[in-house]
């Protein structure tokens, strides 16, 4: 087989990149380790920046998102029994975010690729990236019990943290930065009425809580828990009790509870790998960086990577110029580090890192109190939350 670009990973970043390139006349083949059903079963974040929404529309995959996504003009922070609203729209000159589940976004991208007869191979194994620093890279893999080879010009690594792409960059070239949080999140999806019309970020002495939603009848909740906990230890009753205890009474008293239809546990970490380019290999999304979900930046950072990379690849094939490809890593990483700073700021402000009445605990109280009365601080948060420009 031969193509212009091989994309490793069939999640949202790989599918979006493939779709944008197809519309510009660039051929690609997507290789995905899991089945399509498995990819579509993953429940992830659902807060989309304006830039991500614009990119979905440019990919001709945004129609359902525009019909069913919920525009949010702000969000609530809760602490000390009170709430403070961050007016995203008012503080950023009209910018908002869209609440739309990543699973649905991925489904839309699959449908868009199917309509254009895009090539996506699922359940591939033994992927190896070869001759990445040469002019003629190639990818080998096994599929349906047979070994295959694809010759290509470029390779995009969109295969997540555990994928082969980042590991194909030699240790002598790769620099990795990591900060691991001493806690995890327990997440619950339930067919219940959301706790509010907007997302609620809550900090209490018992720990962090997040109230989000997928629709008017489907809610997504998270609470902070020790990283040593197990999912089995968190029954639905225990979860709802802990969530209620971390919310102001005005919200907790109206909380609609019910059986969970999906429950997961995830440790929190910040991770960035540099550079995001090695020869003819270009990393995007979780293959290069992971941020704590507190700032809702993971999927949106993947989208900005795809924006930069797709433009660079299209420029390469239209004019022969490698200027965009050469600048890709530096350009993408500049935005990655800024988004990581914001995600870490939100994580530090809202989670319990130390015990009650510790120095850090009192600083967090002061930070939240300052935020509640400072328009400048609220503006900085709003600008970052809606997304820095691509």
C-alpha cells in the first residue's frame, strides 16, 4: 500500500486530521488498534472551545454538534458554601463554550469519513514506524492475521499516551515532563437532570467535585478521591453522598440522583513530551501531552494540534514548502504549555492537596476569595477557559 500520510490512531484527533486533509486533496490511511465499537464506547470530556467547534465545521462534521450541543456562556465555582459565576461571554467579548460529548464528536467524524470513503483500518497490531528520518518512511503492521506495509511521505502519531508513535522517538531526542497528582477522579454518568444550567466546579474541605452534563436528561459528575481507592469501593450510594457533601446546600438539596450507567476512575497528571516532531513523524493530542481535566483542555489541545498540523501538511503538498512542518512542534508546544499552565492553575485552586488548615489549604481559600471579587482574575480565567487563539 501507498499513501501520502499514515495516521496512527483513530480517535478524534486522527479522524479530524484525516477529514481535513481529505477535503484539501491529501490522501491518508488511519490505523486504529481497537474496534470502532470500542472507540465509540469511551466516555470523555465534552466542553468544546470555539476554535474546536470551528474546526469541526471546517471538516464538514459539525452539523449535529450545532443542533444538539449546549452553548454555555459561563460556569459556576462553589466554595465555602457560596458560589461565584465566571461570565465567559461577558468577559471575553462574546466567546462561549459548547457542551457536546467527545463520544458524539467522534461518531460525527466517523460518519464524515464514511461519507468520503475514508480508509480506516481497525484492530491492527504490531505497528512499527520505519525510516522516520529518511525521505521514504514506511509503516508495518498486522491486520486480520496478515502483515502489511504502507509507504508514505509523512506519519502522524495520534495514538494516545500508550501508543507506539511517541516511543518511536529515540530517548536521546525525547524530553518528557510530568507532574502526577496525589489523587484521582471518580466519574459517574447518570440519566438524571443536571445539577445546574451551567457546569459547576466545587471545592470543599471534603475535596473537589464537578457537576457537568451531556443533555437535559444525562448528567456527568466527578469527585476527587485518593489515588489508592478502587472503583469497586465506590457504590452509587457512596458516590451520591460524597458529591452532595461537597456542594453548597442550595445545589445539593436539589440534586437529582439515580443509578449510574457508566462509572470510571482516572488518576490526574500533567505530561508533555518534546519535541512533537521527529523526522517525518508528527505527534498530536495525547501522544504528546496530557493535562488534568480540570480546565477542559485535553480534547481542545488535540484540536489545536490538528489545526497546526493540517495547515502545515496542506502547505507542503500545495507549494512544496516545509516551513509549516518545520515550525509545527514549536508552534503547537507554545499553546500546549499555556493550556497546561491553566489546567494546573485550576487543579491547584480547586483540589485538596494537603490536609485541612494546611498552608496550601488557606492559600486556596484566599485564591478563591480573590477570584470571586476580582474582575481581572475572572477575565484571565475566562480567556483561558474559552480557549486561547489557535
